[in-house]
C-alpha cells in the first residue's frame, strides 16, 4: 500500500497593514492633490514640486478648475482625470508617486513572495480610502494584493479614539480577528506611535519608516519580512 500523504502544513495567519502615503508611495499623494492641486497652491507641501514638474513637461494644468465640493481629494482626482485624461493620471501616479515601473515590480514581487508564506495585506490611511482604490486602479501589479475590502481609512473605524495610529491598529485587528501576528508599517509612527494599551489590546506591532520619506524599498522590505514572519 502507498504511504499516507503527509498532512498539509498550515501556515499561521499574518496580516501586514500598510499606511499609504510615503509608505507604499514615494511621495504624499493625498497632500499633493488635496492641498496643492485642489487649492492651486503648489507651495502647500514639498512634494508638490515633483507633481508640478511632471505636469509642466506634459503641458498639463497644475491647478484644479472649478470649486471643491464635498470631498477635496476625490473632487481633485476626478477633475484631473477629466482634464488631463485617464492615461495621464496613470502615468503621473506610477512615475511621480510610486517611483516608476522598476519599484512597482519590485514591490509586487515581494508581495507575491509574502503571500506564498501566508501573509495577507491591508491598507489603512488617514486620508480617504476611495482615493486609494482610485489610485491603485492604475497599478494592476498591486491590485491582487489589495482588494477594496482591505482598503480602509481611519474615519471608518468602529472604535472611538482620536489617535490615528491607534485607530489604524484597531482596524487591522478588526479586519483579521484571528491573525497570529499583525504588523503596521507607517511613516508617521515616529510622530504618532501606537499607544501601548492599544498595542496590547489589539496585539499589533509597529514598523516605523522615515516621516514623509520615500516609502518602502528593498532594504526596509527585508526588515519588514523578518518582522512579520518571526
């Protein structure tokens, strides 16, 4: 008789939660569109100049036409896409905000490797979740890892707290109540750490990146990998 097949190895469930701006992106997507483009103020944030330089090369307006209504960043994105076209939005987001094709592909390969090891992914932003879904619609390399159901913003949390990083940690635990390990990766943790009581209550660890820096790179991804798999 043939020997019985070896039992399948059950991987421990792990959730890796990313902030969006200056964590997955290399520049602050929300502030450039909501502060710079929407308000016609390219001095609103240092990252606006990279967006302005790209637009000037492409002969595209750097200022929103018309008034902002309900949601500044979503109004700005729709205005830009209507004026410049979807192809231009695709190009500016991938080149200016994600750092180009090589970085996009590098991160995608790393996400695929982590997924094979049982890691799941989420994005929790202090911005607007719909703007993240809108942006990632032009990044098919990353879409398999970040469905809209795993893209949240801090306004959507059920816990009553004004602590942004704390709210992110609580949302991540709500997204995966039975995860063996959860890690929050965020560039703002140095300024806004997850309080100890939330770290303990939600059982979520943190991985800080440089504030409003260039986001994850090969070196930081190696360290994140070690942290989430330990």
